[in-house]
C-alpha cells in the first residue's frame, strides 16, 4: 500500500528540488571519489617486489581514512532527504500507516536518491579515468585502463553507498516512526559525559607512553614487533581522538558562549552546543587526515634526510618518497572534498529546516551578514578544533619516536600547515557556496505573495 | 490631538494578475491598538508588511513619524525595523538553540548592544510578562503561550514604537490566547506604544481600539470601539 503513495510524496516539497538534488550531488561526489581512489589503488595490487606490501598497506590505510568522512556524508545526505519529507511521513503515520511501512518508504526514497547519485558518480569516475591515468606512481603514468574501476567493483561500490544511505535514513527517521507527533521537538541540549572525555585523555596518555616504550625497545625486539606496537598506539590515539572530539568541542563551545557579546558569537556558540556530536562528525574526516598529515609530514622529512645522505637508492625504493607524496595529496584532497560535501549538505539541510526562523530574523532587520557569520563560525570552530587538536596529539605521539627536530622540520611543518589551510579553504568555499540558499531563505521582499 | 505615527497613502500592490491592495489609505495614531481583519486573501498581511517596510508597494507611500519609508533602500528599512519596530509572529519563530533570555536579548544585540548590557533588560521584560524563573529555558521547554510571551518581550525590549503582530494567537487555545493578548495589549498600547494586529479572530479584534476590515484589497469597514477588557490573569 505504502509504495502506491510514493509517487505522490516524491513531488517537490516547499523546500523545492534542493532537498533531492543536494543529497544526490553529494552521493555522486563521494562515489566518484571512492571509485577514483579504489581504481587508482588497484595499480598497486600488480606490484610483486619487496616494496609491494608497503604500497598495499598505504593504499589500505588511505581507503580506511576515507571511510569516516564517507559515513558522515552519507548520514548528512540522508538527513537532508529526511528533512524534505519528515512532515509528510508524520502525516502518513497520523493517517494510520504502520511504522514499518513508513520506514520502508523513507529508506526506499533515500536509497533511490543514493542509487542515482552513486551511478552518476561511477560514470563520472569513468569519464575522468583518462585524467586520473596521468597520475604518476613509480615514475610512470598509471594509465586510463588501470585507473578505471572494474565493473564488478563499481557495482559493489554503488551497492555500499546505497546501503549506507538506507541505514542512515532508517536511523534518522526513527523519531517519526516512534511518534508521529514528535518529529521536530527540541527539548534540552544534549549533555556530554565528562567520563567519556577522561577515558579518552587517559587513552591518549597511554598511547604516548606506549609509543615511547615501544620505540625504546630498539634492538631488544624485532622490527616487526616495534611496527605493530607503534601501529596499535596510533590506532588507540586515533580512536581516542574520535571519542574525545565532541567533548572537547562542547568545552570550546561553552567557553565561546561565556565570552559571546555579539549576535554572531552567541548564535554560533549555541549552534555548536546544540549538538557537539553532529558538529564533530561533520569534520571528523579532517581530524583523521590532520592526524595522518603529521605522520606523513614527518615521514617525508625523514625520507628527505635519508635521500640527502650519500646512499644512492635504486629499484622501487627510489620512487617511494614521490609516491608517498602523491598518495598523501590524493587522500588529503579526497578527504577534504568529502568533508566539504558533508559540510555543504549539512548547511543546506540546516538552512532549509530553519527557513522560517531565517526569514523572521530578516523581518526583524537582522542583516544577512549576521546570519551568515553565525553559521560560518559554527562550522569553523569544529574544523579548527579537529585539525589543530588531532595534529597536536599526533605530534605528541611522535615526539618520543622521531624527536622534535624531525616533527618541526620545515618539510613537516609545510605539509601539515598546507593541509590545514587547504581544508579550511575548501570548507570556507562550501559555506560560501550555500550562501545563496541562505539569502533566498532570508528574503523578506521577493515580489512573491506575502504569507496570506 | 494624538500624533499620527504611521500613515499609508493609496497603497496598491499586485501579485501577477491578482490585486492584493487596491488604493488603501490609513492613518494610525501613536499609542493605539488596531486590528486588521479580513478573509484569507483579503490583503491584510500584505498591508501589515507594507506598513512595516517589509514590502514596497507598486504605488502609494508609507510614512513613519512623517518620514517616507517605502522608497528607502533595503538596508535602511532593515535598520528601521530593528530600531523602531517589533514583530510577533504566529509561531513565535524564536531561535530554538537560544534560551528565552538570549532570544529577547538578541534584539538589542542586533542594534549593537553587548550581551552583558542586553541580558538585564531582556530579563526584566520576561519578568514583566510573567516568565520569571524561565530565563534559561530553551524554547522547546516552554509552552506555546510562554514562547509567544518571549516573542512579545523580544518585540519590545528595544523600545520599539510600533509592534506588528501577525496572527499572534493563531496557534494557541482560547484561554492561552486571552493571556497572550492581555500581555500584548498591556505592554504595548497600555504603555503608549502602537500595536497593529492582523487577525482572523473576532475576540482578538474586540480587544483593540480600532478594527479595520479588508476585502479584496480594499478597506470595507473602519470602526473605532471601546476595547473589551479581559479578566484572565496574565
């Protein structure tokens, strides 16, 4: 029964086509990026020399790093779809549709948008493969044929993206299904458990001590044990950062609220405090890549020292430094594009969701710059905390292993800072890109009919 | 003689082929309460938006305190709305993330006041409207009537000379409506401020000193009356 009403519910809502197009574009971008990275990485599977495992490990690491921003974007896009239709679904519930039927409808619609976006993304990746094929690994271009994803993998990728969208929609619409009346009720701001923060701080301290202990083992342990030990320490730190992120953000938000004296400062601090977890999730990809940037930057500096020595590298080893730089650039750009998409979709959802408030503020005489400034600050605070915070933790972790000279070597600092600046610029660009949507929402004199 | 604070002269407005306002002229005296009534589509919200400088008319003019506002640039009209006018909407339209006192303080902050200076008067207004002790509650923690009182406080905390209310009780039950109207009237026209209310509700209109009725974009009735009082406590 429920699917008979689907065509009726799919008609443009009062939020216009943006609620459909934006998540579609986001899913297309993310699928295209993943297809390009996975496609490019398959070149490495053909390597069979002694350096091959390092390439496989780094490719796996790169793909793993792209998963959090993908999940965040999937959730944001599904949320935007949900906002588009939660009122309609609530009406269906009031008319007697079952919870399961309503959930099915929500999941189906979100998955359909994700499917169209994902297929478009795969096609885009294929179209770009000649360009991607020009990227050099081991001193030569990988080639268009190598960069293109095999059809089976492409189908699997589309399926994964559709699954993520469906699951996110199911989670996002739980409230509609539970209660048809309680869709948009906002009661009290969530409280961040301080115990969670303490556990994360303890884990980071343990990781730093662990890394130092492992690196001090020196000749007493095998190289393999040292690497595994360090990887475990880094993984613990990375998980702890994810655990502590929202908590730290809420502390910064509270501090900003205390100092807030202008409307922009007040609204932005309250927006962050409204849901530190959501704000953190939006930028958690940046936290990961900033963390890794410190490792990569220090690694590049370390290799720079090695190549500066008299030892002449031959064979596959001679390309490793250039290849790591290329790989790092791809991961960083990919992560930031996904974060930018996630921020863009979240911002669009927020603007569409609050368009009545935006318009009422404009009627009261609030300049657009104030409304725009508030949302910009609300997005930039988590970005700054994520990038600088996780880079600092990574530096602390590496300090006992590599020493201060390498971490603060010019090459390391340039790599880290350029990543942070690039990420900030991309997110700022996204915020700028959604400004027309805000301007439209806050328009008080449109030449259109007044509210009656 | 009472000062005229708002004067509309032969306002005309079209939406496509529909004539929303057809030569409406109206003078509003300072410190009075006026209800604008009419069926849906009669042009009452359009008239309110023009009096408030939100919409500019196709022809005709609006004077505020003797100064034309219709021809002002958008930024000037925005400043005028911030400094001289207050607004109460049907749904309150408060910022859900802010507390009650922050929502009220936002209005003077938009005029350049620091938060530390704006919070005191905001809290005083909340007290005056019967919301003492609820300053730090978020909007979702207030009832519809309480949220509407916060909106009334926000509209007046800047010392606005004219308060525009668009269906201020449209989303409330009748008992709560009476309480909100008591609060609105006593704090506006009861304090020498001008109140303009757009409403469908004859009970709300009966509480005002003057009722202007629109039909098809024209004023079809304009009645001065002794406003009904209401015994419901605030």
